[in-house]
C-alpha cells in the first residue's frame, strides 16, 4: 500500500536534492576557484542524490508507517485518506528528508574532493601568458633560426 507513495516520494526527494544540491555545489566550485572534473562530479553526485532520495523516502515511510496506517484505517472519506498519508507521517518523512539533505551535502563535499583536478590545464585561455611564451622562444633580431 505504501510502495507507490514511497516511490513517488523517492523520486521527488531525488529531484529536490539533485537540483538544489547541484546549484549549491556549482556555487562552491566557483567560489573555491579550483578545477573540478565536472563529468566525474556530475555522475557521482547524481547517483549519490538518487541513493539519498530513495533512502530518505523509504526510511521516512518506515518511520511513519505505524502512524500512517493508523490514520488510514480510521479514514472514512477520500480526503481523510490523502490526509492520512501526508499529515500523519509528516514528522517521520520530513525528519528523514532533512537527514538526507545533510547526507547529500556531506557526501557532495567528499565527491567534490574526489573530483579535484590536480594536473595543469592543457588549454590556456589567457592571451598574456601565450605572448610571454612566444617572446621567450624568439631571439631578437634574428628570428627563430641563426
């Protein structure tokens, strides 16, 4: 009975974690001014948020399952049934959502440190650096060859 609700909630938590966590870590990467392997970070972060979203939904439903089922059995109308899912299990579901958000942030920082690029860039976009390198190779007055 709770599996469809847990599936919907897991997908919803995944989207929330993925969007807001992705924006947060994009800002962190820009502010740190470090090079990050974006594809590695994106793939690992997407998998991590999916894991956290589904886990938070499943464990949140498990935590609030008893109160949800009690309210569901007492419900007499369709509106009371919907309220039973959302209202009675709110504390368990929302507390696990917040715990999942903390896990996304902590795991995101770990993934960010794994995705750091320590090698030098092979493409340089600064024009000043290129001009200095070209001047260093030329012998004044005689060109490249003597």
